[in-house]
C-alpha cells in the first residue's frame, strides 16, 4: 500500500478533481465512495459521499486523516480506486491477495478550475452587488446593489421569472419589434425586469405594455419608466376582460391575476395568436363553487382540501385547453413553496397545430367533477362566433346555451366543449341555491 499512500499524499490538494472508490468486496461500506475537495471557512477539506443502500452520507476530512481512511477502505472493503487530478489520472486495483497495481497517466490540456466553496453562491441573472435602478426604487436593492434582507424572496422571484424568459427567447422574433403584454402588472417588478433583461441586457427591439386597474400604481410605474429612459415600456389603466387595443402580440404575461382574470388573459393570448404565454394564476375560486362528486364527497366536504383541489384542477384544465389550441403547454414550479404558495406557472409555446385528441379526456374529467370554467366558455364562444352564419347565431341565441352548439363548433374548427354537458350545467346553475365558500 506504500505506492498508493504516496499517490494520495501527492494528490490530496486543491487541484484534485475527484476520487471514486468502487468494486465493493462485501457491501458493508456501501457500493461506492466519491471524494472531492471543498473549502470550509476558507480551509481546504475533502468531502466523502458514501452510499449505503438508499441513503447517502457526507463527511468532511483533513488530508492526512483521509489518506489513512482510504487505505483502510482499499485494504478491507473495496478493490478499485480512480483518481482524477489537475495533471494526472490514476487507477489503483487491489487483488484478492492484497497486491496493489497502480496505473498513472498524464493529463493533456487545461482542466477547468473547480469551485470549492461548500455553500456555493447562486448566480442570478440580475446579479447581487450590481445596483439596478428599478430594484433600488422598488425597495429590493440598496443604492450599493445589496439586496434588502426583507426583500430577498422578491429578488429570487424576479430572477426565477427571468429564467423562464431566458428559456423562451428562441421562440421570439428577432427581425422585428417584439410586443409583450403584462396583464395585472401591479407594482411591475417583473415588468421592469423583463424590459431590463430583454431591452437593456440583450438589446432586443421590444415594446412592453403593463395593464392594471389601480390608477395610482399605473401613474407611479409610468413615472419610473420615464425616469429610467425606458421609452418602449408603457403602463395603462384597464381591465384585461375589456382590453382590445391590440390585434396581435408575441408574448402575454400574467402574474397573480385573480380568479377568472387569468382566464380572460389566456383567452386574449390565444385570440391574438401569442407565441408565448407565461401565467402564474392565483385565487382560483370559480371551480370551487361548482365542483361536486359523490365519489369524492368524503374529501370535498373539507373546505380547505376542496379549495386546494379546485385550484389545481382549474390550472390543469386551463393547460389542457391551451394544448387543444395548438400550444405546447407545461405546468412548472415558479418559486419554492416556502416563498409563496402561489407557485405554479403555466408556460405555453404556440406550435400552430390544434390538437383534438385530448378533447374527450377533457370532457370526461369536466363531467366527472361537474365543472365548466371561464376559459372553456370563452374559447367555445370564440369558435362558434368564427364559424356561424348570422341565422344560425340567432337560432342558438334563442336556445340560450353556454356553447354555440355542435354544428357551429364543428364548422371549420375543432369543438372544445360538449354542448349537452354545458347546457346541463346551466340548468343546474339556474336551479341551485347559493352555496357558501
């Protein structure tokens, strides 16, 4: 073991990349041990990662102590060691009789410098230590660029959102102005962040409009936009359900638009042919008031559980409707639950081809739970308005259904809802008494 001891004494330094000990003799010390250098409070140590069944154990060692421990492992429990250093790679094999064979090879080329800090610093798109004007004015950063401790969750949320923007950048046009709408922008942390990232950091030709119902918030955001020289960032007072000032946008963003406001934003995005949709819903109350099912009643009778189930089902059905409209749709975690419970993000990228295959599954799920959401009705009505002749329209209005009907929905466009189910839901709504939340 002397040759192996000499190798370890030479290589257990900060230039070590890793050591992997494997080929167990009996399994008592696990199947594999991985070793890497780390800095703990500025002192060089070596961390072992030992797998024992389904569990993983970590321990930190000084170099001289670890040398002895590795020799013990190789003498009693393992038959192979692979070492990778800055200038050399080595393999040590131990035979049944204890004979050690070492093969070394010099490495060619440069080796990337490893980050040895145990608690590695998170790299953010908007970096700490570099003051950003809007983050300073919105109370997230100090003028020196330090993140205010009480606003660190907001800082992480902003950067997480920008990671989603970064992911969809290849989907946005580069040969013309990119138009983005942010419905329910509020204090506009994310709206300013989008502009800073796309226009300032990436130099893209982008125009962003933020829409909100609070006049004082809109006034303040326009003042800040003017102050920073963000000439293509504007804020308008208005309701998402009634906003009709554009006919096409490239991306629609909606962060915490309450209840059916999210449905109207998604509907407008589909109507305008938005290439990208990023939506973080909240306060999904609509289906909570509708949802009922005898089989699930032992669970649904508990208000808190029903509320949470309704929120998840609402967003799942929204995602499915977007998929049927030709979007590649994902439901992702926006931010850790410890920072906010409103942590689901719907990301949809338009691929152009409508998908009818999932319609029957959607209908079965909606019937099972006795629900009909606003987005479904809006999209169904849009499909019907597009396909109907004037006389058919009048006929359907006289009947008063929520859906334009099977003939109109199927005329030249994929039908997204079942008129019998929706008519039944309408009768049920007309006849039932108001239910408490």
